[in-house]
C-alpha cells in the first residue's frame, strides 16, 4: 500500500490529515458532497486496501433505509407550505395590532411570533426571510432604531434552529443515536429559556427608556370582541399545527415520521382554509422540497463515506489518545469542543458539521460520562448562536437580502450583538443545569 512509503509523521496520523484537509477544503468553498467523497476515497486508497470499500454500499443502504430520516422531507414540505400560506402574515399583523402603543410590546410580539413560526416550520432561513419582510418595516414605522429592530427580527427568526420541530434536531438525532422524540422534548425548555431571555431584554430596554425603543404615542388598541376574535383566529392555526406535530409525539401517539406526515397534511388543510391553496403553489412547494431533500441526503452520503474511511484509518483511537494525553477535565473538554463548533459554524453548514465533526467528537464527550441528549441540545444551541454571530452569521445574510434599503449591514451587526450575548447566557444556563434538558423527557416517558 502507498502508506508504507510515506514518512511516519504522515502515515501514523493519516486520519488526522484526512480530517484537516477535508475541513480546509470545505472552508475554501469546494462542493460539499464531491469533496467529502473524493478526499475520503483518496485517503482510503493511500491507507487502506481497496477491498475495504466493499463496506460502503452496505453503509449507504443503511442510511437510505433509516425510517427516522423519512421525516426530513415531510417537515421540509410542512415548513415551505406554511411559508406560502399567508398564516405568518396574519399572525404578525394581529400581534402588531394587539401590542400597538405598548412600549416594547411590538418587539416582544415579534419574538413570540418568531417562536411560534419556529415551532410550526422548523426551517430557519424561511422564518428569517418571512419575519424580515413583514416585521422589520413595521418596527421601523413605529420608530424603533434600525439596529434594535434588525437585531430583534434576526434573533427571533433564528429561534427555529432550536425550537422543535427543528431540522437540526431531526438530523442530529440519528447521528447522536438519540430518539428524535427525546430530541424534540429535550429542546422545549431550552427554547423557552431563550424566548424568556429575549423578552426580558426588550422589557428592560423599554423600562429604562432606551433610545432604541420608542415611547408610547397615542391611545392603545381597544380590546373589544372583534379584536379578541381576530387574535383567536390568528393564534389557533399555528397552535393547532404545533399540537398536531409535537403533541402527538409527546403523547406517544405517533412517531416523529408519522407526526411529520400529520404536519404536512395539516399545513395543506390550513393553507386551504386560508384560501391560498392552488396547484401552482403545491407544485412549487413539492419541487423545492425535492431539491432540499436531495441536498440533505447527498451530503449524508458523502459524510457516510468520510466516516467509514476515518474509522478505517483509526481516527477514533487517534482522537481518544490525543484527548487522554491532554489530561483535560470534563468541563474543559466540553468548552473546547463548543468553541471549536462555534468557529466552524461561521464557515460550514450545520448539515456538514452534524455529519462530519459530531460523529468524531461526540463519542469522546460521551466517554467522559456526559448525557448524549444534553450534549446534542448544547450543540444545537451553539450552532444557533454561531448562525447569528457577525460577521459570518447566515441569518444576517438572509435578513440583509430582504430588509429595507435604509438598514445597513453595520446596523445588523450592532443590533444582533446583545442577542448573541443572551444566547451565550442561555448556553451557559443549559450547560450548568443539564436537568433543563433531561427532566422533561423523563416526565413524558417516565424512564
């Protein structure tokens, strides 16, 4: 084999070189799947016998027959259908009217709507764009500062990264070997913690008369029967969908895949009731769902090839030996891993990190005695923080593409910084109190 002719500092650490070369190539912007497969095959031919790749078809077949991953296209379809149903616009307009002329009330309503949309769609990019198109002009019209309005909208739209049924949690479950139902239930309290932190920050900004939050002008809304009916009609559809999807999982009535199917049907029903259902709309949603699903699964295929070669080269043992020589305490290891993932989140998509780096890192963390569910939720929250951190946060790019011309990039950066700090506080709370993740699954399943 070629490895016999390489110097020891390459041959003995070939798995480490594979990991490093692949990470740098992805950061450079090369196509994800073909890069993973090509580099993995190259290193496999150097360090392994060609017959080793006979295992690859079995691995790929195992991925394609994984019933948990069948939920991915269903949740994507549900999210895209809701995005085009008009329900989000109706919800935002109603919340705007409900909290009109309440100091800081509009910003709090944006956070609440962001959480509801996150729990209804699970697709961050769609939520950020929807919130940016509808909420940001409204906040600017009500004299919120550009930075505060942009930061609130970007942070609220990104809540879908952690609030179930998040696509991140859906893909992370099989990798961490944690049931998706546990992932969804375990993420509920961390998601609520973030929403509460956001709302408290806005309330304190209003209470201490921050220049970014406008003062009360004019009379508040008249809470009559018509307004209450309007609020009821706006809140019931997303709550119905959340109950249909998450409620059936929590109650043990349906598996995540079955609840995804219920969510897809529910989204179609709600769209029809909102008079936005058409063949053209369904065709567009189906086409986009196929594209996104193919992207996800082709990345999983490439990551499966990488994982096979990395383990064949002894990468797992090499990493464990490296960590043991560092003589780290458990919290030091977790901190180092979180910082590493946070930085990677600037450059790589969450799917790539989930399927390339987590399978390598997670077993080491679990060997230290940490709960895999807790670590998975911590990882998802960390990625969410990275997703909105300047200068590379993708949610900022999503929002910048749809925000009004007067909102500059520097306004986005200034506005998001307080929310990034709140994210780090939330991350610290979940890290310090793992029971916030593990308690609710124990209550639901009684295990």
